[in-house]
């Protein structure tokens, strides 16, 4: 065991865990005030249900010895192994907790597509089933490299040779395709797009984006599993891409709408981080700059496109995570360089030809097709068995009261304080009262 690398991975895991509460603030501020608690609770409960599934069987199925390159086994069920090390001397349990945080936030991301209209317990059931049947297989395909944990791993990383440093497929494209399936199965919010459904708390959105940006350094740089040069490059490229995305997004927004907005800045930061996630350990700073600019422009245009296509992805999971993930995966085939990571590949612009780009295209298409089909099936099964969507009355009045018996904001003291009440004057004491003991 290497204590330095172990400390690095544990610290990175803690940073990635912080991203889920950050996502709760990010999403919570973007919805209307009457459903903010339900929105945030869908992220919080993901920590619970995904956490237990991962410890019991999820990690083992994702990283155990592969069966045909499709799924792992049960060798590590329960995570009771305290002696095995992974990579450069990292204990299996530390690596498992790092990977758990990826699984948690990927499941939580999907909730943004169905904001304002999903019941809490059916959502909990869905995210548990989705983790086992969608996320775990995809994580095995791309993250389970031969010999990392099990003797042999998933087909996408090993047989195909696709490159994905920190989750462009299993996290980003997966969440985008799955979110699209969810949005289509549950249908549009009532009144969308005619009624304005503006964010109710933009400071919370900015706080959430800041926490996501902060935690993302653990997400991307931590995926190196070693405190070294590749991790440092992933840190630099993550910062570069996100910064470029913010400026590109705001410039385009000002050009199209006349003003740069705080919501745009927060969304842009996330879009840039999404785009660089698969590429951060394989491209240099120039590649990161191009990816960030492309994500800032293309993700914003994808948001505008959803109104023409007519699907109600409430908080733009498809446009930011799906489109951003595709951008990052494909541009590895153009800007990847072995000068950054000897375990990577040279892209087209670095003398590598079209070979790696072709592998990246196959990985993108396979991930999107599998995630969309399986998520649509699971969402449909939950809808027809236990019911997934709230009633029209609940949606109009607010989900928080109906699902949680709570409200995010208590307005009663404010209402009562608006009434001016003058205290009744006390009568002057008599002479007898003044001298009485």
C-alpha cells in the first residue's frame, strides 16, 4: 500500500461526494419554489440508495472478473476485502468509495430531466434499479481495465480500446441519454413551454455550480489514482476547459439575447467540466481550450434546440451532460496526445490518423443506445406499476407539500409582521398602587 496515493484517492473521493450536495443546490435553485425540496431530496436519497447497492453488489459487478466483457462477478460483494490493492498501492476499499461517488452523482443527475413532476418513492425505486441495470454495466465496460481489479475487464476499454479518463461515457453520455428517456416517458410539465418556469433562487444555482466546480477537480484529477504528472495535467485541463466554456457561453448569450446571465455562467462552467471529463488525462491545454470553447457554444445551442424538438428536459441534462460528453469523447480522437499520457493515443491532429476517432464514435453510440433503451424500459415499468408522476393538482399546488409535508420557505412570519399593531397603553398607577409593597 502506498500511503500517499491512498490519501490522494480518499481526498478525491470526498471532493466528489461534495458534488452531490452541490448538485442539489444547483438543481434546487433552478426549479420553482414549490418543488425545491423534492428536487434536492432526489439528490440526497441517491446517496443512500446508490451507496448501499454499490457496497453490497454494485462495485463487484462493475469491477470484478468480467463475463464476456459485459459484467463483472460477485468476488467483492460486501466490500469486506481489506488486503487487496489497486493500481499504485491504493486499497480496494478506497478505490471502491471513489468509484461510488461517481455512481451516486450520475444517478442524481437524471432527476434534473423530470423536475416538478416526479413522485419521491417511485424515483427512489427507479434510481436503484437504474444503478444496477444501466450504470453498473456501463462502468464495467469502460472503467474496468484488464488487471485493475479483476483479471479481465469490460469490452469498451479493452477490446475496443476507447479512451475515457473520468466518465464521458458511463457518467455524462449515459446521464444525457437516460435523462432524455425519462423526460419522454413522464411527458412535459403542465404549461410548458407556454408558461415561464424561471429559477426561483439564482444565488443557490451559483453556489451549487461553485461546489460542483470545486468537487470536479477530485472527479477528474483523482481518476489518475496517483498523485503525479497525469493528475496535474487533468487538473490544469479541467480548469482551462471550464474557464473557456464560461467565456464562450456568455459571449454567445450576449450576442443572441442581449445580456450575459448568471444562470448562463453557472451552466457554462458545468458544460466545460463535462466536456473535459473524458479527455482531461489525454489532451494538453490547447486541446482543453478547444473542448471548452466547443462545449460553451454547442451546449447552449442544444438547450435552445429542445424547444423546437418539443421534449421537456427541465434542467437541460441532455444538452449539457449528453452533448458535452459527446464533444469530449470525440475530440479525444482529434486532440489526444501520448505526450500527456503514454497510456493514451495520438489523435488525428497529433499524427494518429482516424483510428482513435473511430473507436470513440463506437463508444459514444453504444453508450447512448444502451442507456436510452434501458432507461426508457425501467421508467415505463415504474410508471405502469407504482406510478411515477404526480397528479395534476399536486403539480399545480407544489410537490413539496404533497410528497414531504414541508415547504422550503416559511412566509407566515413575514405576513404577520406586515400588520402594524400598536400596544395598548398602560394606565397610570394610583397613589395607593405606588406606595403598596
